[in-house]
C-alpha cells in the first residue's frame, strides 16, 4: 500500500449517483483520447490518486477529479483526507499534481461554483484546470453526459471509421455506448464492493484498463445476433445498477449512513448479480417477478417486461437489506432462505396493496413463463401481502375451474404462499 493510492488518504466513497457519473465522465475522456489517436501505451485507472487518471507507459499522464454538485459555493467541495482532515477538493487535486509533478490536473464540473469563477479557481489552484468538453462547454450536467458520450462515439466513427457508414446510426451509436458503459460501471461497482469488503487490501481497489480495450469495441461490428444478446444483458444490468444505487442513496437520505455490514452485504449481492451469465440473468429475473412475464427478445420487450423501479427497489432490494445474508443458489439462479425441512423463502418484486392480493395471485398462476418448480412449497416474500395459499386465494373466482387443464394448473399452487416482509422476519433467524 502506498501513499499514492487515493484510498490510503481516506478518499470517501462518493454518492451513488456521483459514482455512476464519474464512470461516465471517464468514458467520455477515454473516447476523446481515442479520437485523437492516443491508444498505444495508454491506460485508464479508476480510484487511483483521484476519481480517475490516465497513464502513458506506466506514468501518470493526467489526473481527473469529478464532482456532480448542484450550483453552490466552494465549501460544498470539501472532502476528507488522512485522519479525517478536511480539505478543499481543488486543493487536494493540486497537491496530488504537485507531489507527482503532473502538469495536467483536470476538474470536471457538472454545475457552476457560485462563489468563484473558473479563472479564480485556476489561478488559486494551479496547475488545476477546469475541464473543457469538445463542444467548448466547461460544464456537463448529469443528465447530459450520455449525450456527450454519444457525440464522441459519433465523432470517432466519422473520423476514424469513415468507410463503415452503418456505424453512423443513432441506434448503433447508442448500442456502442451501452456496451462500453457496462465495462466501466461493472468496474465501478466492483470498487464499491471491495471498499466494503475486509477481505480485500486497499491496493486491490485499483482497476486498470488499456484504452485498446475500448478501441476494439469501437472497431468491431456490433450488428451480430450474439452482440444483441450481450447488448440486452448490458441494458438489464444498467437498469438494475441504477435501481441499486438509487435505493442506497434514498436509504441514506432518509435514515442516515447505513451500517458497514449492510453496505457489504448489499454490495456482495450486487456483485453476484453482475457476474451472472445471460442465461442466469434471464432465469433470475423471471424468478424475482413471478407476477409478471419477463421478456428480453427485443429492446421493446425488455423495456416493457422488466421489473419496475418501485418493485425492484421497494420490494426486492429492501427484502435483501432487511433479512440476514443468504447465498445465491446457482442450481436455480435465485437467492433463497431455507428454514428447516420444508420452508423455503424467495425474495420478489411484488410491491402492491393488500387488496390486490387476488389479482397478484391470478397473475402468478397465469404467467406463462413462471418457473413453478422453483417455488413449489415455497414462500414468496412481498412488501405487505400475506396469502396462505395462492390456490385458496383464487379458487372461488367465477369460472376459475372451467377446464381440467386450468384446474390442474391452479392446484399446483396449493402449497405456495405469499409472505409479507414483516412476517418473513419472524421466521428467518
């Protein structure tokens, strides 16, 4: 462990939305370098010295600090270093640059610093420079970073792959961005997990990626069916990450900082999901949403048939947070809690009022993709619905037993229950 590593100076983990934004800004800068023909010998390091840095042949080429702070004074940019000492983030970047004799230290701002102009900042904290984007702007709000990345991808295709006209298409550009973004965000999430895992040393947090890795994606043909499957998997992971980071941020805004053990548990869960294969993801997604058919044969299907924001955050993630840590069962691609010989509990995305219990049960039975064998004799954990038997809940409905085939299908669910989180807590020790 060296003093050079950011974590050794007490670098704090940023807010979850800030974490994602930092990764996207790093992508933008990498793409900009590739547009300028900088690839050989160049690499990107995340969470090393600063939010990210660029190395050339092993030496630090540039340092980058990223802040997604709403317009406010310089005091909002206070950070912490060793021994919890407060320091201005601009000063911290300057100190790192001077210590390693790095001439290029860039500060990426999402919004204005109300109390200081850019000229004042650059004069006071030289060699720090406010980062200027390719379009001449020196600010990039969080909701505009994806557009800027797309513009840089388009620039690369027009200037460096000009003969491949099929790449100058908005859908193709978007596909490229999602696949590249998945690489960075997976690394970001891994860093987050390692920071909360005592089994890793500080030096394990350093993630290095050669720029050639990103160039290969830009230069490849991303139109094959195999790539489409990868792309959809990336899209699913993007959505699940966003739900996860938003959930953690909301929890801390409401209840204050989470215990380190909870951070570690949730990070471990997310890394398990991140490391799933495409087949595992599809089975896992259907498993956590028994009340809804999961489809991902196309982008439209994926958008219409994945868990809702509320279902994933308020039900599934909250169940994982509130119950004791459990393992991932790879044979059925699900998180489960086994209590005794017969009782098995499964987390779900079912987030509905009690008076919708009958509708939820009908949806479960009628779901053509439901993996009944996964749940047989099981308890599906919901936010607040308690149903002793899915079958008993719906059997009295009009015409429910209208055909032998339908009757047989419904009776399979006799031993499957819906259990509220509060009740599940009573049984899972």
